[in-house]
C-alpha cells in the first residue's frame, strides 16, 4: 500500500496537483497534496478506481480503490481506502484537521481500530505527537520530535519516546532546487538502517533507490521516464529483478486518466482509473 501511494503521489505531482516529497508518507506532517495547487484547480475530490486481471483471464469488476476530499482552501480533509472482501467492502478512513498550514490532528479508523494523533508545535523545532485509542480513550503514547538544521540543505529529526529517550533518527537532504535527494533513518537499538536516494534531471525525478538493511537486506530501484516533461513510464526493480512496470495515460486536459501496472513477477495487470470532481467556479 505504501509503495502504491508513493507512486500515486509522484504521478499527481507530475501534473502540478501534489507537492511531491519522496521522504514523506501520504499522511505526513507536511501533507500529501499541495494546498495552493489543489485550490487553484478547484479540486474537490479525487477518486481512483482499480481493476485487475491475471494472464489469460478477463478483467475483474472495477472497484473503488482510493478517495481524497479537499476543502475550498485545498487542504486534504479526508482520505479513504476501499478493500474488497467476500460479499462486502471494508473502508479505512483518515480525517485531518489544521491550524493555518500545519496539520494538528489525524484520525485513523480501520475496522475495529480507531486512533487519533494530535500534533503540537512546542516551539519552532520541537513537535509533540500524542496517540489516543479512541475506542478506550486511552493515551497510547506521547512522543517528541526535534528538528535540527545540520547544514543549509540537511535536517536531522530525532524521535523521543514517552520517557524522553531517543528511539529513531532521521536525516533528510535536499539539493539547491529544493528536491529531496536522500533520506536515512535508523533506530537507537539497532545498527540497521533504511536509505532512500533520489536523482533528478532538473526537477524531474528519474531514479529512486531504497536500501533496507532492517531484517532481510533489500535494494529496490524505480526508474522514471518522461515525455515532454510529463511522467510516461516507471520500472520497479528488486535486487536486480524487474518486478513491475507502470504506464501513465492522460486526458485532453493533461490530467492522468489511468495508470496501467504490469506485475511481471505475479503475471497480473492492474488498471487505476482516476476521476476528478471540482468546486463550482
């Protein structure tokens, strides 16, 4: 799921719809979409539908896969993921609240689980994150994150647990154009780490390498190609083996209308169809 959302975030950013930060999750503190661009395009909803087929078989029925709702200011208010099960559809829902440009709370509702996270800036370099189990009203933890500007292009994030001990370290580096070129994180109790590195042609991402030494070592490479400045094709390679290919198709307004994924390893094809709904002008 995280990889699919990473790819979708990049696809939308290639249209100027999302601010692509490859070091962030889709529900991160910095947000998944760029509010100014969403607002300028008057986008109210983005809905993604998905259909699958195995080799030598017909496509299955198309199902709703992801849904994003935005305010008139362009902020992401709600996102939903739909999971098709036998005879029913499960829905995971995430809701977001803001103060100005900063995300202040996120609620995750997934089946029997419901957690809320609140984010408070204690000062310009310290964030307090509180996780609450909404089913029991219990506080699961209170963590602090400090942000240190090590150089003009590199920041260090230190995550502290509820008793004030550092548990996770994260470094993010940018180039002179503001593109994220590297992220590394590790945990205090382990010598293992994860490294993401990114290569660009100007502002166009052309390569991403993820190197994970936590557990079984794994290296994943994504190669991105562009046509006339727009994303055209993606290849995903795990430890030297091609596992997936993505082709991107556009409508007359130069918005993505569909993403075709070929899973080479599993011998399947998936089609993601994108719909947009707009606020009245």
